[in-house]
């Protein structure tokens, strides 16, 4: 029966084909032939593409697919009558057995039809993709085609219009089909080829720095260096910290002389002296760690220590550390820092003798001779102007803030530098002035209002007004250690490069060239 229907339809298709040859294009005629048989136009077009334009073969495939669909719908249709008679079941069994062979043939034809339609869709997608790529690369000579069956090989094609001929190959395995993901990957690869700026390098922790800074080499970590290099580098960083060098040298020397005594092998990191002189100094704790000290922290008992176990005491490391610290004590930085530290100690001692009047001097325990000297200086100092008038002058002892080391007073613009020195003598005594204006000039006054900061020659400018020196309407002077160049310049009367004070900085009319 199926074959009879197929024969009738084939006959009518032939008749229709003969009539439509006179009208329209060949493809439209073939589609019209298949639609006249009752097939949908879309499936008819795909069937023609799959069979290479053969109408008979396309009709055969469409008919087989339609029969297979009908059989499948019948098999999946639910049966609501549970009381089917045994006679009907026998008839259905006979019918199924008679049509079993035809069902297998229809299923085989349906599989071929499905594969053919998928092949047609794949070809259309490839053509559309190629057309889009050719439009995108209109300004480029070559285009890389990555949508071929072999994705590992890249073939270059000239920028031309896509081919209009259809492929007649019918595939039978799913391995040859290109998915939408593969097509999109091909498009992305083509876009990267056309515009290299879109290429994104892989983000890996090991190669990022090489890409961004190819000529930069990271320094080796301190922990990976030898013990000798660690000790020398840490000691070199400590040479400007006097107390840290002295403390570490005393500790290491004690450990070497008494290795069994745990007093120096255990360092309390909460100790005030350790916190002040060692803990925050660069390279101090790293030096101890290089000497095999280990951190020991117990939060329950508030224990925070650096411990050197007895079996970790190394005489070679101790000798190397002590030698490095002793070498740092001979460096220029250590010597200058030690001088500065001694100067600040002197400043603290001088600041403790600060007295603003006779009663304060007596309370400070000064002798009558010292009190008389200070009162003499105060009597030579002019009277302080009232509030709101004059210039306020600040004087500080050293760069560190110490108690009694900062004083201030108001002066008129016509007051001289000698008046300021008398005020300092009344506050701090004769010792400060002797070291500022004596033959040695161990200390000096630095004018903080100029840049760069320069020392002020108190002997040369003693009779100059504050307005002339640029200390009006405000000024700040700091007592510091004299530099060697400034100390040696006393006998150099021709040179005036270090002293540029004058009315060019104040309110006077004298030019800088007339100062010397």
C-alpha cells in the first residue's frame, strides 16, 4: 500500500515537473513539485539541497521521513481503553509483524533524511559565516578560514564572494558536523588575526612581570642569601644608629664569652630599652635572626622573646657579627651620629638650666655668680613689646623636642641680633653663648626661614637689626652642631658664600650684592 501511494505521488510529481519546466527557475520548479506532493516548502528545499537537486531522491527521502513520523506518533500515543479484545490484539500483532520490515526501512530512511537535512543546515551556516568574514575583511588581502573540517590547519583564501554551488556529500557520522561553538571560535580567531591588538596574553603569576618589565630582575630574598651576606648587610644599615650598634655589640660579645648563660641568649622584646634602641631600627632584629635567634611568642603568658638555643650558638657567626659591628663603629656615619647624640645630651643639660627670672634661677639651685651673670644678660636685653606688637622670635635647642628647649619672645624690628643673644644668655647662661660665638664655634644658630637652611654668623651680624636679617615679623632659630666648613670659615674673610643673610630677605633696601 505504501509503495502504491509512493508510485501515485511519483507519477503526479513527474507530470507536475513536466508542466513547471516552462515556468520560473529550475530550483523553484523542483520545490513546487515537492510541495504539490504535500510536503512543506522548507523541508522540500533542504531535501533538494541534500540530494543535489534530484527530485525523485528528495521525494523518496521526504516520504520515508513522513511514514516514520506517523509510525512514531502512533507508537507513543497513550491507550485509554484497557478492555481491548483479544481479537483486536491479534489483528494488531499480525499487522505489526507484516509491517516490521517496512518500519525498519522507514527508520533507516528517516535517519538518512535527518543527516541530510543537518548537512544542508551546516553548509548554509558555513556560507553565511564566510560571507560575514569576507565583509569584515574587505580591507584585508587574506582571510584565515578556521571553519573547515580540520581546525588544526589554517588555509588562506582570497577575499572573494562565497561560492554558490552546494555540496552533495552526505555524511553518516556525527564527528564531521560543526557545532555553533566551533563556528563562533573560528570567527573569534579570525577577528584576532585581523586585529592583533585584540590578542590577550595569558595571565599567569610567573610570566606577567616578564611581559610588563622584560628587563627587570627581581633581587634575591634576604632569607635565600648566605649568613655572611645577611650579617654584613644588616650591620651596614645600623651604622647611623649608635645605641643599636653598641647594644648589639655588647649582647653578642657576652654570648661569645658566656654561651651557657641564658641572660644574653634570651632577649625580652617588651623591654623598654630594647624597644627604644633596637626594636624599630632597620636591620637590628634581622641581624639577631641571622645569628640563629628565633622568635618565641606565647600569648597566654604575654611572652614575646628572641631566643638563642644553646645548640644553635655558632662561634663563627658570632665572630662575624662582632667584627661587622666593630667595623661600623669606625664608619663616618657612626662617628657623626655619636657626636650628634652627645650634642643632644648637652642640650638637655642646658635646657634644664633654663631660668626666666631671679626666683626661677634660685629654685634651680644656681650659684650666686651664675645668677648674677644671667641677670646681667637680662638687663642688657630690651623690654619686651606688648601683645600685638613686634616680631615673635622662636629659639630651639637641637632638632629634638626636649623639655625647656623651646623659648619665644617678642622683639621690635629695630632690635639687633645682640639683643637676642643677651636674651639667650639670660635664659641658658654663659655656656651657650661661649660655644656659639667663641673661637671654637662648636655650636651655631641656624636660620630656619631660609632655604637651604644656613648658619647665622652672630659675630658678623651682631649689630644688624632683625628686620635687616629677615627675622621680622617672625623668625625661628635652631641651635645645631657646627659643620666643619662653617667652623673653618672664621679665618676665611674673602669667602662669603655660606652667609647670605641681609636686607634682600627682610624689609630693607640694600641689594644682595652689597652685603659683603
